C-alpha cells in the first residue's frame, strides 16, 4: 500500500449513529492519515441536520447548513486524534474490549527501514510497542477473541502474529520472489487468513487464503491491479477487495474464490475499505488528486453516499465504538 496525496479537508462532516451498542458508546470510524502522521477517529455515520439542536449530544458539534451547498446537511464533529507526530502510519485496527488502537508506521523515503507495531488506548494513554522492528509494515488485523494482532511486512515478505500483550510473536507465512503482502484480514471462526499480495508492477497482484497456522496457502485471484484494501463479511463468508487505479473497482468473492463479482466500478483510484456489520455497509476511500473521499455503499453496490473529504494520504480504516461524549 503506497502513499497517495489527498487535499486537506477543513472539517470532518460526521456525527454519532442512532444505533450505539450501549447507551455509553457511539459508533466511530477510525483512520490513519499517512502524510499528516496521525491516527484518530470521527463519529459515524453522518447525521443529517437542519439546525444546531439536531446535533446535540456531541461536544463541539454544529449543523453545517452551508447555504452555498445542497441539502441534506450534516453535523460537523471535530476529529479526535489519538496519536500524532508519527512517521507515515499505514496499518490500523482496534480491540473493542480494551478500547485499544493498534497501528504501525512505514516511512520508506530513504529505502527499506524498520518500524514498530504499536498500541495506544482510545484516550491517548498507555502507548507502547508490541514489536520494535518490522520491515516495511503495512496491513493489520486485531482479533479480540484471541487477543492477537496479525500483521504484514511488505518488503519483509512476511505475514505474522503477536499477542496484544507483546508476547508469542510468530511468522505464519514467508513469501518470496516478487510477492509482497500488503493487507491482511482474519476470520477466526472460519479458521482463515486472507492476504492481498502486491508485485513489482501495478498489475498481477493476488488475493490468497491460508489456515490460521499459515498452512494451505491458496491463490484465489491473481490478476488484481493495485491490490490495497481488504475486508470480510464473516456472516456471509464474503471477501471484499480493492482493485485500484483509474477506473478501479470494489470486487468480491466467497471464501473459496467462487461467485466472484464487481460490487462497484468506475472508481477514481479506490484505496482502502472496511465492512460495517451493524449498518451492513461498505466504506471505501478514493484517492483522486485534491479530492480524496470516504464513501458508503451497500454490499450489492447500491445507494452510494458521500461521507467526507479527507486530507493527507488516507490509509487504514476500521469501524468501532468509542465512549459517548456528554451533551454540550
């Protein structure tokens, strides 16, 4: 997953969902802004509004009823930055049970270098490194059930796992030749790991599956262009992936590689995505120069909605929940 440039947005037009899991939490979208060197979150999904009182319940929120723009209007909620001053953060995942965010950094401007896999609480406390040195780290997937974090090392050509407490690190799969793993997602119940694998060119990238111990590595697709984002609908055992570039698309297939299709095509440099089982929605980013966006779409490709315009090279994205802020 290589860095791309976004225009700086003046604000994030999002607020709390009407369907929090408990009265003390609200839905959120976590993100990494690579060139801004920070990770954080915003309330999700966008809440429509007509007046400021429609936005009551989130500190600092007000109705963006800009008369020069078209309705519906959205509540403006400031983004919360959990960690800043980072060296190009890329991978991002969370453990909801402990309110912990996991991220890595990947500044490769001076050639292949090593960077840590780190964790931090949602409130910015208890920052620590689980692994001190990974070679060109990229995708992450934190699994609450097993208290493990799965990771990829792009130029290190490895897929590995470590406990959330920093113990029991293990390399599950070593790639070779021109195979460079980028993103990783894990379904513990199905016993499967899915990995996007890039190559020396922008074409001929792969989607592979393997068992939880790295065995039975199988290529499900080998003709992906700019293979970046990857996510899973575990209930329906469906893989969604990004086929990037100009005119790219969101593709899908079953866990066994069958029923392959295109969810949404004709996209302007799609990059990363995640699946929200609460809303039954996919969220995806596009990386057009000056207008990088985050959008929502149904898994069948219908009802595309613009969420917000981001700045600074958007990378990792994941849905979760954060403590509810008091009303203002």
